[in-house]
C-alpha cells in the first residue's frame, strides 16, 4: 500500500473517530493495555532482534538504552494507558459561549486536529504513547519510528490496530511508515495530513519545516540547564543536579549544562565532582571551573550540545542575569531549572528564561507528560504556537465555532434593524 493510500485511509477514519464517544475510546484503550500484557513475550522477542541488530551495527549506548523495551517498560506504558483512561475526554468541551443576539448563540468547542504524522526516535514505548494519546483525542496517526526499532514497532502497531478494531474504532486510523522515503512522501500530502510532529535535532526539525506545507509542531534538542544560585541550599542543589543529569541520561529532559554562581562555586563544585566521579560522568568546564576542579576545557560547541550521555558541561557565572542570558543564548527552549532559597531570584528566572518549562528547586527530569498528569506525551514542543512544553491531550485538540440560530440574517444587522448583544454565557454546547 502506498503512503498516499495509507494517508487517505487515515483521513477517512479520522472523520468518524472525531465523533467517537469517550466510552468507546476508553474501551479501545483498555483493549490495547490488555493485549500488550498478554503479548509481551512477542514484543520482547521483537525488541531482542532489534537490539541484537543494533549492537552489531554499533549503535551508540545511549540509543541502545532508548531502544530497550523490556517487561518493566511495557508495564510503564500500560500504566500510562490506564492513567489516560481516567482523564476526561478532551473533545467536545465548551471553551467559550456567547449570545450574539436573542436566539443566536455562538460556542467555541474543542475538536480533534484530524490526521497527525509523528516522526520519532528509536523508542518503542513512544509508539504506544503517541498512538494512545491520538486515540483518546480522536485523531488518526501516521507513525514513523526509528529504523532500529522496526521489529518492535511492527508488532506494537499490529497489536494496537487489532485491539482497537475489536472495540469499534474505525479501521485505518493508525498507519505505520518505515522508511525515509515514506517520510518524504508524507511531507507532500497536505490534502490528508493536518499536522506533523517531528521529534529530533534542530536540524531535523528545520528540514521538515522547510520541506512541507503542512503545519509542524517541532520537538527539537533538549539542551536543558540547572542554575545553582548564590542563595542555593547546597545539599538540595547536589541532589537535584545528580538526578537531573544521571537518573536517565538518554532523554531530552536530562540536564546537559550546569551553571553555578561564582560565590558558591568553590564550595559546591568539589562536592559535585566527587559525586559525578562516582557515577562516571565526564565533566568539562569553563576556565573559572578549571580553577576550582580538575576538568577538561569546555568549548563553544559544548554549550550547544545535547549529550544524551554521561557528560556534563559546567560554567561559572557572575550573576543571575548572566545565567539567564546564557540559557536564552544556548538553550533549546526545552526545560531549565533554578536552585535557590530566594523567591525573588526564582521569580526573575522563571519570568525571563524563554523556555517551555521553567522550574524552581526541582529536577529537569520532571518535564514529562506522564509526570504532569497528561497520561503521556506526543513530544515536547519548543515552539510558541498552539502547544508548548509536553504535548498531551490538550495539545492534540483544536476548536471549532458552532453557531445556533433561529433564522437570523446578516442584512438585519447591517441595516441596523437589529444589533448585537455579545453577552457571555455560562453554558455548555448541547444539541441533545
């Protein structure tokens, strides 16, 4: 089947799926969770094949960690699906209501985007998270995962397709793409697709944007920062930086650059180095950092690098403003945190750092759709249009205006026979 045929099927299914009752969608999600549990041996076997092939091809260790999809990760995605079931239906919510005139009522009501193409990394769990979020929000999906995960992606897409068919979800709503040529063809299909979500490097996201007329919601690099302020609790700062860097290094919300105020750097950095040495984290730093601890010299490129590995760059800064300037210059607008006892400094940092997620006294690793209570996420958006930060259910719906009248015509309002009232209403849209 050609990519155009797959997209056409998804478009047709999306129209029916948009009106699917939440009970039907939740039943389909339950069927997916049940099937994943029952068929986990098949999933693990497929993932084992992917891992073996990728090791032979000498895939980098951080990518192998992302690729691994064992029983514990299967249980995590099942837990995420069960959380998703408990969330309210994002479709059909009345966002605003206005009485334009007597008997003429305007409603702004949430609705699915339609057909979404998602290009994501070699993480089998991402396929499950993306497809189940799309289902709950009433969207059809075209999915292109990393080629390293092709065996796992195939079995997962099959499981999801069969499980949702049993629950009455329209056939064709989920389609799997497998090659780069598939992606190139998908970028041309603006008559079928409504949105593309590319997850990857800035260069990759830019390539997608420059080669399609379809709307793009970009998830770019995760160059995240922790800033240890002069007023920080050093014990807390140490614990948070360790978690932000090492809890799981191969993810976009792991901290890649540490900024430390010069007033506390002599006390903090030796403690940090001792802990990072225990965890085999390679440290590089600016010239001021090198005066305090023994590390390699950080280059300009280090400040712009998403390591996804046991490596951390460190810069000593003279002020809170210098830290903010550094983040806004080198960061990817993903997630950045300040560690401080000063509420005033925290407020300034959170107001001026231009990122989708800004934290005070907590690890950057909290930047996640599941941890935010979204059920899961399609990705982290670093753009400022439609959705920003972790894109969960709310980011996968748009809205339409529904106007209910009783025979009114515009001519009456043009010739002043009637005038508009524009009174806000506190009521839900309902035609039942």
